[in-house]
C-alpha cells in the first residue's frame, strides 16, 4: 500500500462499513446536450482555412482538411506524371490512378485492421478506417478528374460539378472530426488498439460503461495504476470511442477542473472550440491523486469531498472517468471508488473501477488486472 493510502484519513475511512448518505440524493437532472450544426462546421472551416493562426494552433479539423486537400493535389500530380511518362490516353491514365488509389488505401485498411484487437467492440473503429480510406480515394480521384478536365479543356461549370461530391461529404466528415477535437483529448487513441493482457471482468466493466455514456443514471469509472502504466491511454481510448459515437466528451486535469469550479471556464486555444465540461455527457478527470496531494500540501483543501464541493452536483449529473496515479492495486481502487461515491453522493452501484499495471514482460506494456464486480452485470463477469 502506498504512502498516500497510509497517511490519508479520508481513504482510511473508506475501509469502515459503508453507510448511505444522511440525506436522500435527488435524482440527477437531465443536462441539455449540445450538438454541432451547420453554422459550427462553417465557422470551424473558416477558422482553419482562412486564419493565419493555424501555424501556431493547428486543429485536428485543420489537419484533416489539409490532408484531403493534399489528396486532391496528389491525384492531379499523379495524372500529369503518368500521362507525360507513358503517353497513354487520358481515360486510361485516369483509370490507372483510380485503381492505384483503391489498391493503396485498401492495403492501408488491411494493415490498420491487423493492429485492432478484438477484446473491445472494434466495429466502429473498422468502419471509421474504411470511411477514411473511401474519402481518401474520392479526393484523389477528384484530383485526377480535375487534371483530366484541364487536358480536355472542360468548361468552368464542369469543374464545379466535379467538386460537388466533395461539398456533399466534407461537412459530414468534418463534423465527426470536430466531436473528437472539441473534447480536448490530449491525443487520438482508439480503444481496440489497447493491445494488452485483459481481465475479462475489466473488459465487461469498460464495455458497459462506454455503452451507457449519455444514459441515465450516470456512471463513474476509476482507472487506477502506477505511473506510466497506461491509465491515461485507456481513459483517452474510452473518450475517443465516445467522441466518435457523437457523444459530448471533455478531458480535464483534476487541478484544472477545480480551478474552473472556482470561476468561469477559460477560453479555448485560438481557432479551437471546446465543449464546456458542464455540458458534457462524459468528463475525463486526469491526475486526480497528484492534484489532491498538492491541495492538501497547500492546505487549500483537505479531502476529495472539500475539493469537489463546488462541483458536486455537476459531476453527479454526468458520466466521469477518474484517472488515479496509485500503486495500491485493487484495494486502493476500491477505496478511491468509495471516496468518489461518498463525495458526490452517488449510489454505490454507480461507481466502478479497473486497475492498469505494467506487465513483468516489457514486450507487453499494459495489463488490466482487476475490475469492480458490484457495478458490472453479474451474468457477464467471469469468475
């Protein structure tokens, strides 16, 4: 057991018999969930493409648009290069470029899918990979068609007609990217890429938690493990999956969350829009233990209940993942779960936990070693 567990009176109190809150807890209010509309997409597109500030604060949506614009240019350059080198008819060159694009993206899909595991539901991930590949082929082929039109001296309206498919699919694809971008996640990590030894009970807890995001009642998940064990990657993986399911997700450190609780939420970086965490369906709270230790050291707060006092009602209304740096294993995870449950006045069954540890074999970097059976569906959890 770590020093944090040995010296914290609040965590010691979690070992005592669990009692229900002295006052009945009102059912969480339904929180209006925001969305991304046409105006939001147009505003982000303009910010990414027309602002000079993208050099200092490039967004995920900007990177995607720039990538697809590059595919158009690649299709045009390939058409002119093959035509000049081979002397083939224009239509045959166009067909060759299209076939090469399909073959290249098909190979990428195959290689990417090999890295996606089957412990978690990978259908969304594989579908997203396929959609991205189809879009890449579309943009490259459109680029080749535009080059074909230049050689064939098409009228101006023909070029606009060629761009019509891109105008149709770009807002839809950009909206999906914005859901991830506005979550404020530190990086993109898909949950099925968590290739590690997995305990069946932990997998069930994570699957159930992800499936319930946005539903009532809200559930909380504690992800606990030692430093650099992969806790944040697991939490980000869950958040990424939820974001690509068009759920409103927000990532924050515990220190930043408490800072926001004391005042207004600070503005997002330039050219970027972030969901307000109070509007989110899922909030990911990182670095909980270290921030709480800092608060105790500075005597600003003395317990998790004190630190979350101003945020209690808001946190109780939504799903949350608590990332805790602690080497105490399953016992510590259970105690942290009890702390969070009591601090927010939640039913015991609404808080689950999983532990993440480094494997003894360096070739297997991550391992989910345990889970809270009380918050899982009993018939699905292997003994």
